[in-house]
């Protein structure tokens, strides 16, 4: 295994080089731009930016109004990383854990480049470890080394909903929360906590999956182990009917996850261990930029 420092350097070069053309301007599509906190509306004055027009107040008063924003250049970004046993699985190009760390690193490099603060809450063994939010490359590298050198998790009850609630109670300043998980806990245990996070913060849900979680190969009798609980079950994978049912159930599960994320009001970025995760990240950024431009034009 390569040393964490070498892995981090490679990740940093990969992310910054690939995203260099997208890093111009205030809005990255992944991180919100500065000055997004709305202030009071006031009458329009010559020279005001017409893009700040408050059309609701203008229509109500019959006089043109604009809405300023409170300048707040320093954004606070928090990552909630699922480091439970189900993330220690992978049959694609990498394990889900490695893909999750790549996502965290990408958020970190974007955050550090724009001078924002980043911290992390890490869920493992049923408990949450808190890494404080600070600025600077040295802090980011220390944070990434801490999460990259985490031990493998043993069997423990999934508690993503608990981790979301704890982050919401302890992080009071408005900012961006990035939840990185496979979201395999029952939807009803985390959907409401995720929605509550969105009351104060902008939320991005990064869903990490592996192809073997979506389809069952025909390899004879196999023993399936639930990494979260340690329970085992033998399955005859040669049954075409069983493989069809497995694929349908897996697709339904992912549909439920996506629907729950949307209902919670969070942005959704799906990454797979057998795909080019950086390409998927770039596509997400471009899509969010287009949506932001459309929303601005509609306002």
C-alpha cells in the first residue's frame, strides 16, 4: 500500500489539474459562492446590479427594489464520512472506502483553494469522531491523513441518522455539509435527519456504490456476509430467477435512496467504484452551475 502522503499528492494533482478550468469565478457548483446570505431589500439606486432585483418586493410596492447580500467570504464546510464496515467493500477499480476518501479529498482541495474552513465528522464503530474545521493546506493534509489511516471497522449497528443529528446539533454556523456514504441504512432512519441538516446548511449527499451491490454474478453457491452485523447466508447464485430478484431489489433500494435524498432537499452526487469518479464529479459541477444560472435568470 502506498504511503498516505503519496496518495494525497497524487489526488491533489489529479483534482486540481482536472478542475482547473472550472475553478475560475466564485461559483464552483460544488461549493456555494461567497455572499450568499440574503440581507434586507432596499429601493433600487442607479448603478445597482439588476441581477439583485427583488421582484416580489418590487411587485408588492410598485417600486423597484434590490436585495443585498451579507458579505461572508469564509465558508465553513463539514464532511460527514461513513467509515463503517459496509464501506470496506469493492469489486470495481477501488473499494468504496477509497472512493469515499477521493470524494472527501476533492471537497477539501476545492475548499482549501478558495480559503474556506473544513472539518469532518467520521462515523465508525457506532461512534462519531470530530475533526475541527480550520483553514490551510497543512490542516487539510492532516485531516486527510487522519481519515485515510482509519482502521477497518468491525461489525456495528448502522447509525448514519444519529451521526447527522449530532453534526446538526454541534455545527451552528451556516455552511456546506457533504455527507459521504453508501446510504445502506434503512431510509427511514436517516431521511428526516438529512432534511433537518438542510434547514441550516446547504447539503450535498455523495452516494458511493459498487457494481456487485447491484447485480449478483453466476458463480455457484456463495456465502454472503453482512459487514455491519456479521450475519452470513449461503446463496445459490446459479438461479436466474434469484439473480433477477436480486437485481430488481437492488435497483428498488437505490431508487428509494435517491428519492429520499431529493425529498430531504439535498443535492445528490452518485459515484461508483467501476466508473471515472472525477468525470462524474465534473458533470455534477457543470449541472449545478447550469441550474444556478437558470435559477438566477428566473429570479
